[in-house]
C-alpha cells in the first residue's frame, strides 16, 4: 500500500503542475494570436491584447495538496517501528 500511495502522490503532483502549465501556455498562445491578427488586417495601429492573469483554479492546488499527503503517507513513519526491536537492554 505504501508504494501505491507514493505513485499516486507523484502522479497527482505532476498532473497538477501539467494542468497549470497547459493553462498558462494556452493564455500566452491566445494573446499572441490576437496580437498577431492585426498584421493581416492591414491596420497601422496594433491592437493591444490584455493578458488577464487569473489565478489558477482550486483544482490544481487541491490535486497538489492531496498528492503531497499521499506521498508523505507512502513513507512509513517511526511510529510504526517496534522500539524494542534490535535493542537488548541488559542491566
């Protein structure tokens, strides 16, 4: 179960980064298309397209958070170890 948590955690974290990157790329490309469109119209004054930098949706942050929690849960903690294992106390 630990390996599944690690894998799911990494997949969710990378997926959230991928979604965020695709969102930013699509905004940049659409602005570049609008700004390049004035050349085909033959106008002398270029249209200035505003880039409305909207915040990334909550899905990206939620996916990253859940992925991080799953990744951390995939590593066994010290609370699961037997404290007397390998330690012989001789008095």
